C-alpha cells in the first residue's frame, strides 16, 4: 500500500512539474511576444517622429527663403500687400518650430509621472497653432475691412511687376507645401503636422489675396486687395476652428468613430471562445486609442482557459489596429441554458 501510495504521489508530482514547466514556457513566450510588440511600437513612434522632423525642417527652409524673397519683392515693387505677406510667411517658421517641439515631446516614452505617455502634447501644439492661425486670419480680415471702410483708394501706391511675380511663386510653393505636409500628416496621423499644413494653405490664400490686390491695383481697382482679404479671412478662421475642435476632442477622451468600434466588435467576436460582448469603450488619447472591453466566456471553463481567450482577443486587436496603444479585457461568465444554472449574461441581439 505504501509503495502504491508513493508511486501515486510521484506521478502527481511529475504531472504538477510538467504543468509548471508548460506554464513557465508559456509565460516566456508571452513575455517575448509582449517585448516584441513593445519594441515595434517604440520603433514606429521613432519613425513617426523622424518623419515629422524631416517635413518640418523642409518647411522651415522653404518659409525662410520665401519670406526673404517676398520682403525684397515688396520693397522693390512698392507693395504693402507683399510686405505683409512676407511677415505672414515668417510667422510660419514659428508655427513649424511649435510643431517640432510638440511632436518631440509626444514621442517621449512613458515614465513614472506619465504612465500613459505624452501623446497629448501634440494636441497642445495643435491648439497653439490653431490660435496662431485664427489670429493671422483675423488680422488679414480686419486689415481688409479697415481699408474698405477708410476709402481714398486713389491714394494707394501702384505696385510693380516684381511683387506680382513674387505672389505667383508664393502661391505655387505654399500650395505644394500644403499637399506635401498634409500627405505625411495623414500618414503618421499627426494633428500638429496637419495644423502646420493648413498654415501653409492659409499662406497660399494670403498670397492669392495679395495677387488679386496687386493685379487690381495695376488695373486701377486697388480695393480688390481688401475685398479678397476679407474672403480669405473666412477660410482661414474655418480651418483654425476645425484644427482646434479636433485637438480638443482628443484631449477630452472622445470615443472612436462608430465604424472603428464596430470593426473592433467584429474582431473580438471572431475569436474562439468569445460568446459575446457586454461592454466596449474606446477613447482617443492624442493620436492613439485606448480600449476597455468586457467579453463573455463559458462560465464552466477554468481560469487559465478564460484568460487565454481574453489574451487572444487582446493580441488580435493590437495586430489589426496599429493605433491601439492599450487594451483592458475583462472576462464575464456566460452560462448556457442547458447547464441548468442561472445565466449571468446573454448575447446581445446585435452580436448574434
């Protein structure tokens, strides 16, 4: 009897050792997988910052050269509109520096004081740029209204051909910079870089106003400059409002759009073992997404089995949605009616 009992104990201990060994191996695999995901995320963040910095440096060079050229053309061509436009281009250098600071701070790793990262710093930069953009647009509009209200159009100086050429060059370059910056802003999902793109567009519109004013003055209609400035002001203020609203939405944990949330639901329900979803909440944090979800899993399963289902749902969400930075998956028990036990939850009609 003692021999049989001893053999039974040894067999049980051997099984427990095997289970522990499998658990250790599984834990090591999970750690390796998590480390790989984290490394990929850090690499992507560094690549996005590098892209934003490269675009910003090109923007600074173009604006600096363009601002100097406009100023020279304005002085030589006796055009006040072109001199004002040169000042506007110079302000773009400041706005781009704000973008670089915001993107750099947003790319910083999480630390003890900021465990969720620094992504919202990019929203702060976008808000600053929206305010600068609004002030620029308001200044253009107010100047145009004052000139129209003041009258005495005949006293205005007639600008030279140099100012006209500078306006055309400015429109072409600034519109090209708008599309260039906008392309990369959408590629890396950068609100601050998108705000800077619209600053390029506002400068192009300002140059359109200068072109109309200069051409109008040369044809004997100097008031066209002021009228165009008022119309341009409206476009710039609209762009500033949209940038500001988008940044504020990201600052106050606005949820994802309905389509993205529906795609997330479908992704989770596709995983083996998931019987339904009790709750799915998302929030936009800077240019990243945080997800909280409660899934239904067979209540008769063991804890490690239910945990494996939750982990599969977690990993698949991270794989399909690169913008997702953090996912919290909570498991609720689901009891089938055939079990004769009380149901804790049922699938929703929309999830059947």
